[in-house]
């Protein structure tokens, strides 16, 4: 009886070792075939630009094609749903962002994926602060002065955004909530349209990307009041942050990161993390990101998971308080 039990244990151990060895062998030689990165926005969008940059460098490093697949629609949630349901084998990755992950569960009642539970975060890649801009006709040269104007005339000014539920919309809603002011939201189809009517004076203020706003700031057509990051931006070192401007805790970034479907083997996640962090820290890659108004934000998979969880909670609260909706 003892010999039989011992034989059973040995056979079971051998079977487990074979399974484990096969799994390690498969992921240990990863990648063995092409990888695709799902980008949930159109070619040329910021998410797409970052994704293609990473795809090119991964292809060079690993000798396997890494291709971009654009699955567009519904604020990035169509691509998010597709990526979340993909086979978790490391051959389908997702270029996530604040829109597809941070704000989606608050804006969409029937979101077909959970931004925290349904993905295996790999690394946060890049983040970009925005700039608070004002039409020069408004008698304010700081956030404090604009806040005073808005308090004296509740709802009397209009602000533009790149669309309902967009980062530029929610960034202003966060300001309104923290400052205790009112203003009328005028959504547009994108940043170009939002800036056009701001320049003409049809609306009075907005929060937009530095890359989009800088030409008009430099020409004097728009007045910058503050930036939205934790620290001052190298491009606008004279501008205070919103925190310095009197709103402690105000911190808003547009961000992008790489994820895989939940259940992707841990060693594949770690290998991807190591390679992506290496690529993002290359001097020429960093220079290109800085030119787009971004800054490196790489870290561990665990840190990215915690970041997404906190971002979802924060934006859900802002969305609920503001009543923001999407069409």
C-alpha cells in the first residue's frame, strides 16, 4: 500500500513538473509569432502615435512583427472590450488611456469590461499635463482671478471641450467642483473646433493639450493661466500648476499605458514590462515624447494596477458630481 501511494505521488509530481515545464518553455521563448497592439483610436491620435512608436521598437528588439490594429469607436471602449476578451497569451496587447480605462466606467452604464479586473497591466508609459487657457477679453490673469469672476457671475461664462466626457471636459468639471464655481459647458467634436471658438471669443476658457494650445498662446490669441500636472512643465516654466494657483490636490494628466488581457502569464507580463521600460527610456524615444508634450511615467505592473484603480475611483466621483454623460 505504501509503495502504491508513493508511486501515485511520484506520477502526479512528474505530471505537474511536465505541465509547469511546458508552460515555462512556452512563455520563456516568447514571442514566437507576431504580436498585435489594439489601439482604440484612429491613426494619428496620440494613443496611436505612442503605440506605433512602441510597436516599431519591439519589432526591432525581438525580431517578430508587432503590428497596430485600430479598433475605433465609443470613446475607446470598443477597442477596450475587444482586447479584454482576447486570448491571454501575450500576443494581444492593449494601448489603454485615461479615456478607455480611467473615465469609461463612470460614463458608460453598460461598459462591457471592467477597467481594473479584466486587464493585466504591464506599464504606464507616458502622461501629459494640459494647460488652462482663457480668451484675452476676460479680465483675469490667474486662476484665482478667473475664479473670482465666475463667483461674481455664476454660469455667465462658457467653456469649450473636445466632447462630452473627454479629458478636457472632465478637467474643467474637476476645477469647477474644487473651486465652487459654475460655467456652461459647450462640447465640440475635437480640440481643433474647441480652440477655434475659444480664439473667436464664442467661449471664454478651456483646458487643452499644450501641443494644441501653444501656437495660440505664443501668438497672444489665448492667455495661459496654469498647467494641470503636479509640477511645472518645461515648455511653460513660468506658469504655475493648478496646485500652486490655489487648488491643493488638483492634478490631471492625459495618460497612456500598455496592458494585456487578464490571465496573461506572469512571466510574459514581466518580460514585456522590462522591454517596454527599456524602450521608453531610450534617449530618442524620450525626445519624441517630450515633443508631444509628454513625460515618462514607467513603473511596475503593480504600480500601474494601483494607478488605474485610483484613477477610476477619482473620475467616477467627478462624473457623478457633474452629471457628465456621453451621447
